[in-house]
C-alpha cells in the first residue's frame, strides 16, 4: 500500500509507471513487484 501525503512521486508496479501526486492511495497484491520513486527535489511523504 502506498499513500502519498505530500509531494509527487511515481509508482512503479511491474513494468508500469504511474504518476502519484499528493492524495494518491494505491494498493497492489503481494505478487506485484512495486515501489515508489521520487524524481523531484521535494520530499515525498
């Protein structure tokens, strides 16, 4: 589960990438490889 409270990140799930601005809430099943990446200078919470 990812919840972006502040800043803007990128959700990387499998081979897909999705923008994740503040207010984004995402849940993937345990079989999906996932992470969140910060491509900005700001802090992502």
